[in-house]
C-alpha cells in the first residue's frame, strides 16, 4: 500500500497545484487552452513515440490481449453513451464522457506503477492496451462526437468531419511512427532524441497541472453564471463505470477467452485488468478542450476516479497480484 501511495502521490499533488494556481490567479484562465495545445501537439506525441520506439514490435502485436481488451472498450463506450445522452448532453459531451469511461491513465500512471508492482514484463501488455485506446477507442469517440450536426448538415458531412477529426489527432500517428522506427531499427541523431525526450518528460506533469486548472476554471465559470452547475448525476455514474465495471468486464471477458482456448496469458490478463482499474486518462481532458466538449465535466470525472482509485486500485492489486 505504501508503495502505491509513493507512486500516486505526485499525481494528486500536481492536480492540486494546477487548481491552486488557477484559483489564486497565478495562472490566467486564458492560458489553459495554450497548455492543452502544448500537451496535445508536442509533449504527448513525443511520449507516445518513445513508447512505440522502445518496444519490440512483437510485443505490440499480441492479438489475444489486443482483441480481448478492445471488445471491453467498445462495450464501455456503447454503454456510457447510452446512459449519458439526453437533452443537455449531446453526442459531443456523451462521446468524451464515454472515452473517459473506457480510457485508463495507462501512459502517465499505469506503466510506471505496474512495472514497480509486477516487474518489467508487465509493460508489454500495458502498452498493447494503449494502442487499443489510442488507435480505436479515441478515434471512435472523436468520430462519434462529431454527430451533433448530422441532422442539420447531413450524415455525409458529419462523416467527413468525423474522419477529418480522427486524422487530425496526433496521438495514434505518434505511436505508429514509433513502432515503425522500432521495426526498422532506426536510430535518431542524439540532439533530436534528447529534444523528443525533454518534450516527452513534460507531458505528464503539464497534463496533470492543466487538469487542476480546468477544474478551477469550471468552478469559476459556474460561480459567475457562465456555465450550468454540474450535478452528481452528470459525472459520478461515469466515474463508477470506470473504476468498477471496466476492470470487472475485462476480467470476465479475459477469463471467458481463456476457457474458450484463446491463447491469452494469465499474467497478461492480470496486467490488463489492473490497467482497467486505473483512473481515467488525463489526456482526455486535453482532447475535450480541443473539441469544445464540456471539459469541466470531463476533468471532474478524472479527478473523482484519480482520488477514488487509491482505494479501488489498491484492492484490485491485493486481489489479483
């Protein structure tokens, strides 16, 4: 338990720092979109490129892990959207709510935490789940988020907007480029590699700091009447889905796959269940900001899952590891 707290404490501290900075006016609220842009287009792609380039391609092609986890991600997205859509929450907000329900904080928190708990072997299955979440889950949710204008502008225009938005997401391209680099055994010039490394190292702290700032901005806008106050029903059900339903679903699907003869390693199943038990990915807040979704709602889901996961993730480790 102490080991888990040692790893997770800095994440809480950075979110709190961003919140305090925005509340006290040390960080202008107008600067938050700039921080989002830095993470989304510079720091996070470099981090994902480094993941892809550092992994043997064979470990990225574990089909049993990929498709077992993918099935669960698709179920989570469908269920989260079905319980979210209403007169106030359209496709844009519901889609990013679904993404935050299905996308764990694997890159920023999960990989270092799982390696510390289970050893270096756990990195392989964890990074396969990152591929699923970036290449499929994120792309699907961005595409679905563009459906709000389908009735007014026609389905074909909505589909074109969806494809354009998916193609403009730099994250899947970064990890694919890293995988190509790994497969071709390409070595970047040292100055370039160091520059990429500096940007990659900035991704996690800036993203977490920005989440805290987004929470403070959401509260400030609500207090001034510029945004509707969020009720518990707007974000708490999604947080519960993420922390409880997601790992349980992965465990059930994985166990069923093994019983049916799918060559899914039991250790790999343990890893991906623990991945699913992680809190929501903080980079979803960056995407929600980019696509004009209700980022206050998304940030609150991330905050609730991050705080509660200290207990829920610890219990999952105790039961499975």
